C-alpha cells in the first residue's frame, strides 16, 4: 500500500508539471466509464470474491466468538478487542513486528543498495553479478527457513563451526535461542532471500541517472563521496521510496521464516503479529481474536503508509 | 574517466561477498549428496564419502515428483495467464481512461497488498469450498491470482502511465476501441512490464506453500512444495530427500530466471520505477 | 470419431466397474509412506485388506500435516477428503475436529464391534471419561516417553540411571565432567519440549497430581506441581541442559545424542525410526524411566499418540469401520508390532510377540508397569501453546519455574 501510494503520488506529480493533464484531452466518450468497468471486471470479480469478501468476513468474525469450521459463532461485541488489548503477547508481537520491519528495511534494503552501487558501475561482469546475487530470491521462504535453521544450529551449524574453524570460537552464539538475538538471526535469513529484488530495483534506478550529472560534478571537482551524496542518492530518491515501501510491506507480512525457524519462540521472543494470528487460529482455535489482530495489522499498515508519506513529502520540500 | 578501469577491482572485491551470499546454496548442494547417516553426523565441512546421486532419483520417484512438477507447471501457467488477463486491462483502465471514482477504485484494488494471507485463510477456504473449488488446481489458481492482483495492477498501471497519451489519442481518432488499443498497441510495447509480472507471479506461485497446504488435498493435484512435506513426519524426516527434492524444485525456476533475466530487470525498471 | 470411441470405452469401463462394485477407501496417512520400510509394511496391510474385501481398493493420502497446523481440518472440510483418518491425536487435537463436527462419534461401535475388548480396559475408561461418555477416536498407538541412553558410554564410565533425583543430578554432573552434554532437548519442536517436561513433572509430582492438574482440579502453580518446572530451570542453570538448545528442534537435538555428544535424551518408541535414519546402532540404545523420589512414580509418560477417526463426510463409513476392525485384529496388530518399521506401543497387550529391536522390548516392558501423563496430549488445545512457550522460556533461562507455572495456570483459568 505504501509503495503504491508513493508511486501514485510521483506519477501524478510528474503529470502535474506538464499541464494540462494529458488524459483530459482524450475525448471523454460516453462509453468510457462502461469500457473502464468492463476492462476492470475480471480483476474486480476475482479480487472481490477471493480477497475482499474474505476480508469482510474477517471483520465480522472479529465481533464473534467463532472457533473455526462449522462452529456456531455468536456476536460478542468488542469482547475480542478487549481481549487483544489486555493480552501482553499482542503488544510484544506488535513491538517485535516493528523491530522486524526495521531490520528488514535496513538489512535487505541496505545490502541491496550497497551491492547495486558496486554492481551498477560494472560493464562486463554486471550481468553475472546481478544474476548470481539474485539467486537467493528464487528460494521459497519456507525452504529458506529449513536451510538457515541448519546453518544456525548451535552445535553443528555452518556458522558456529565455521567461526570455530577460523579461530573465532568465542564469537559463536545461540543464534536462535538467545532472546536478544533470535529476531535478528531469523531476519537475516529472511533478508538474505529478500535483498535481490531491491538490488535489481536500485540498479535500474542507478542506470536511469543522467550521466551528464556526473560529468558536471566532475567538472566542479567533486570526489566520489561528494558525487554519491549530491548526484547518486538524490537521483535514487524515487526508487528509494519505492524500495522502502516494498520492504515495509514485505516486513509487515513476514511470516514464513519465523514460522519455520522458531514459530515465535523461544518464549515469544520472535513472535510477530502474523505468527501469533496463525497460532491463535489453528492451534488455539480462537478465530475471533485472530481476526482482531488481522484488523490491527491492516490499521498498522495504513498508519505506516500515512506516516511514511508525510515524512517523504516533508523531505521532498 | 575512472569508471572503466574500476571494473576489475570492484569485481574482485565482490567475489568474497558473493561467496558468503551463496554459501547456503553450497551447503544445500553438498548436503543433498550425502547419505542420511552423513547428514545425521551433521559436520557441515565433511565431504560425502560417496556422492549420492541416488538421492535425486529417489526424491523424484518416491516423492512422485513427475506428477508434482506437472501440477506446478499447470499452476504457474494458470496464474501467469490469469494475472495478465486481469491486471493488464485493469492497469490500462486505471491509467488511460477517465472515469469517476478512479482513484478510489485504484486504492480499493491495491488494499489487499497489506493483508497477509494467513489472516483470511479460513473465510477464503469457505469461499473456495462454496464454489466447489477446494482440491482443484483451478481453485488454487484463482486464490493466488487474487492475492497477486494488487501488485500486478500496480505494476501494469505504473508502466502504462508512462506510455504517451498521444498513442491512445491517435488510435481513438482512427476509431480503435480501448480494448483494441490495449491488445494491439499497449501489450506489444510492454514486454518488459509483462516479463516482470510473469516472473514475479511465476516465482511466488512456484514457491507457494501455504495456500496449497490448505486447498490441495489429494496427492494427484498437489504441487512441489507439498511434495517436500511428504518426506517429513512428526518426529522424523528424511533429509536427504528433503534436500535433493529442494534442489530439484529450484532448477526450473532458476532456468526461467536466467533465460529472462535481462527483460525482467528492464521490466522492473520501467514498470516500477519510472512510474 | 475419436470422441465416439472414447465415449464407448468410458461406457464399457463404467459397466465393468458396476459389475465388481469397485469401491475405494481413501485413508489419510500413514506418515512417511515415502520411506521404503514403512511403505512395505503398509502396502502389505493394504493388499491383505483388499484380498479380504474383493473389489475394494485402499488409497493412501500422504499427510501434509496434522490437526495442529490445520491440514487435517482443511482435508476433512472438503468433500474430497479421506474416508478414514490416521493422525496424531490426544484430547486437545481431537477436541478441535470434534467441535467442528468434522468427525463422527464412534461410541456405539465399541460395543457393537467389540472394540472395547481390543484395547486396554484403562484406556477405554480414559477415553469414555473425556467427552461425557462419547468417544470419537480409536487409538492406534500409544506413546511412552522415557530416557534413552548409550549402553556402551554408560558401561565404560560405570554410570547407571539411579533411583533418586539427587543421584540423578550427581550423575549429570559426572557426565558433564567428561565433557559430554548430560541431557539434550529440542524444544523448537513443541512435542519434544513436552516430552522432557512431562517426564520432569511425572518424576517430581507423580501421576495423580499431574492428572489432577490436567483436569483443572489442582493449580499448576501449586507447590505440589511446580517442582518439575523449578528443576528444569536448575538443570539449565547448572549447564546440564545448554541454553542454546532452546533454538534446537527435535532433529537437531537428537543429532547431539546420536553422535554421542549428549548422554541422554527423552523420547518414545518412535525414536527407533530416527535412530535407523541416523545410522545409530539400536543395540546400543537403553531405555529407562526418569528417576523419581516418589515410590512407584518412576514411570514413562505418554498417552494416545495416534488415532483413527471417521470424518462426518466419509463416503465409505461402512468400509472405514471394516478397516478399523481389520487394524484392531490380532493379525494386523501383531504384524505391525513385529515389523522393523514399528515405532509405537499398541493399544492392547500383545502376547508372544518379538519386537524388531531390543530397545523396543525394553520400552514395552517398562510401559507394562504403567504410564503417566504426557500433558502435551491432554491439555486443551488453547493451553498447549502457552505450555510449550513456557518450556522454551525455561530452557532459554528467561523465566523461573514458578513464573512459568503461573502462566500455564493463568491460561487454564482463562480457558475454563
């Protein structure tokens, strides 16, 4: 949502600088609304039935004591909302979701940007590196979880045995057991899978910067650092916005790696809203409370979108 | 200037990073060639005494991968085609046709992007069940397409916004309908965006585990990720088959990516960024 | 032209089918049918059943999960689901599908088809007590969780599993001094966390108290019950159980044991399957219950591990009943109990059988003296999550035994 809105703003912003808006010149024939409807009809039909309707049902469920398939659900008012507010795990999961999101933006977004900066200058080996670094993104998150859980194994894993092997034995950690580390460790696995797409987007953005700007900076005697600050990063502003929004959405929806690697543990230390929703629904059969958390998550997403867009608008000024 | 002669130092500096990033793959490949007992010894630096290519054969045969791969291809093809059929026209309408409530329609259509599928899976299951779509590839295709529509529409709309309106105007004057403009003019020049949409939806469909787990019940309609689960029990798993099966499941998607990667990057650029 | 021949062929096929009254029984399970040993056993059972019931074909559906992850419910809800189900049970799980009206009560058949004579009397009583007299499952196998140890390692060092808790702690200290990890656990697999914890509760508080707590008659934070939790935390603090293990799953933890980096592991008869895969010599495996200071309470813990269920929308309910009859028959049960793929305790006493491994024989012998409760399978479904998280909290050293038990009690109260 965030990314979409951000992009939409840039799009209309660009259009606004070239007045009058071009689509207004299109003869507004009578059939247009109808045509538009028919063109959107397949999407609306599928999306309405399989996404919007279930969301509406979820909203209704949040006011009931539904316990899953075939069980009678009666209206309980805001009882589930009260339960959610009083459940300390909900707050912990919410907080950890925020941390998770930040980790993801920084780790996956950061690695993506760093590699893009390095790779975009390459001529002959660019395609090779671009393709090779993208490979992790092809792996399903569930499989990523299985692979990384093995890598993190405290006694046999690639990471701890590797560290011991190169003489860094005291760097070994209980990657998935240390309460202070577990969320970070799982996020590294998830970001390993996620950074490739962001990297490609950044590369694309870098290639889009007018080379004349670099030449001009060179004439002004700018060094590499100054060029990065004054030409490259400003030139990447739009793609940066897009990547950050995308990363935030992906972060918010983080589920599979946690689900496979820790299932929220140990003792809720890697619990995300999504994993808690899942366990509430399938293990505890508390679909009412799960539905409340679903709505909470949506509200959270919308809030982030608004805050992010305000911040971006202020930065642009 | 200095850009050109920086090629090799930068490339060399990237090699260790690449090794680190790809190390998990190396681990997976080596593990997939170990015997179950060797995996049990769990020494990540131990080379298999004998390369167990047999694992791949076993995973293929015991896991019934032939059927699974067929189903997965059908699943991906269905999703990709339906994504194009739904998202391209909608993206066109939302970018090139003026009608009241356009912005609202757009936001409503992309709202779903923030909803994790786990949150709506029970109602979704009931919808599928009501329509007789549980345990069918058609059902899983529709659910996945619906899940992908927000991003798909967003991508296509951004790309189409970039296409000069003069093209539409000229065609309208020539008497072309919007549908004709979309199919005869827009789609042919949108290969990059279409490629990006194809790859992204193919990738997420190929790897989807959660929806198939709930929707595909009989073995004869299941897809690859569910096949991998067959090797795992409550208390014991056959890891040599899990690992080799995982490698098998990568190959087609890696091939697809390598074959299309140039256009894919282009599509992402023009679709997502220049919007 | 082509279409006509195909239609004719289809008609002929249908006609032929009508003659033999071809019927298919679709069964959810067994797990890991992809393993050759298991496949051999079950394909044999299937073939025998098909011979006895001409025209019937049994079709296995390899499970994609259990009741805990929603896979079974999704399958049962669909109209193309199985006709009979074999899955991980326990009252918590069964309650989920029972409440959703996805399975039918089988109480009447316990009399009609004499099933009640085919399971242990105590087991029948226990099942009858769970839902006010109604029974929804037929137990297929029971679990018996106890301590697995390496015979050679213990012999070399002159170690034995002692009789009292104090001596048990001393033993663990001795093991630790040899740079061997005394006890391995993989609490990332919820079941595995519960195996160790159930043993500790049994050892410290005895079957009667644990049973009361499970029925809500005794508070979990009652001094009579917290000892087990406090002891777990003490073992962690002493380093007898490494905190890092909080990040391990059952496979990771069992690797420590199979590679002899750990001396003891709490598991059930199913562990023989893991051992076989890891290439561990099962003749070297010993099995004993966890020591207890209470007289007669050194018992393995367990409960119904796997059960048969009949879905409400089973298309072959009659065949499903026949199938369960067949599974309960002496012929099948003895065949399974003596097969190398056997990994559980059977729901009635089987005379004159030769288990495929010595350790299974030891387990059968120990279990014959009675089995305590494994709370994981008796707790209500909505409490189990808290229960498992608390165990992880104890193993990772985040909470005290008292606090952990208080949280479980809080959830018990909230649920009731």
